[in-house]
C-alpha cells in the first residue's frame, strides 16, 4: 500500500481550479408541490432550517413543499450496495489522480471493480484517453465517497460543507481494511440519520442553486460542488425516484 502515499495532495488542488460542468449542476427543475407533511418531515425540516439559519443560509419559504420522503415510506440502499458503490468511486478517484495502470489493475483484481461500475463509469474507467472534464468529475466523486463512508459508519459526522473532504484519510479507510474487512465491518446508519442529512443537503443545495440563478456566490460559505456531490450521494442512498447511479436527480 506504499504507493498510495504518493498520491495525496494533488487531487484536492485539481478540484480547487476546476468546477463541475453546468450540465452536472442543474438549475431548479422540480415544480412546486403541495405536500401534507408528516410529523417526522416537519421535525426534520425544522432541524435543517436551524442549521441553515446558524450559518447564514437562506431558507425556502413555502411551507408546503421541498420535503424529503417520510421515514415510514423509505427504503435505503443495502449495506452491500453501498460498499460496492464506495469501491467503484474509490477506483474512479484514484484513476483521476493519475494512479499507474499496474496499480489500478491490482485494485481491479483485489476488489472486483468492474462488476461495481455503472455503464457511464466504465466509459471513463477503461478509456485510454479520457477528457479533462471526465477526470475532474471523477475526482469530485471523492465527495460522494465521503458520504458513503459516513453512511457505513466509518466517518463520525458530515461536517458543514464549506470545504472539501480529506481524500487521504478516506482512501486509507478502505485500503487499510482491505475488501473483506471493509465490507464486514461496515455498519449502516439508521434511516433517521440518513434522512436528516438528506433533508439538510436538499435545503443547502436549494440555497446554492438559488444563488447561482441570481449570479451570486453560494451563501454561508458553502462549497456548491461539495454540496452537489453530497446531495447526489444522499439521493442515491434514499432511492430518490428509484433512479440508478448514472441518473440521480438533485431536484431543488
């Protein structure tokens, strides 16, 4: 695993200078809905809005829309699905760092990566001449990986998304455990914990998108790309609209 130590530092810098394309940061697309919110939806929204207020982030005012599904209706991704997805995102991130092919091949052999990649990911993973945008997008997926590691119990909390995750720490979690222990030692968080984060990120992303529409900077010091990646991963975790990984919507 010594080769891993030479990678870190470059990926974070790459992401500071390159943003995700507009096609991956969509504008507000979901129409306003009239929702009769359940008690847990109302309570979750109230907690999220306190976080927004404490950080100077605007709050969505319509009380009858912009809700995450109630807990009783939710089915999370399984632990094995999340572990597989984390391994896929790790591989993509390491490729985006420029990890030598011999090491990528070893990871493929040890972790069975190919069966875990989505169709779109395979296009990038096995391309000998990927575009700069593909590399940048794959590198930003480290932020989605960070969410998955949190959902599996390897990260204590998801801090306020005003800065990028520590890639080195996240990669070490998987590499130090290896494929078998990483899977068996994973402990999926509760629906309530994951829904709390899904509700919060929905509201933070709404604020970021609203600011972008007005040609303003993201409020509250938020890193809008980090927010987007968290929103993407959390919507996948809660099976939002039952969409597969390549087609996750981050409606706001």
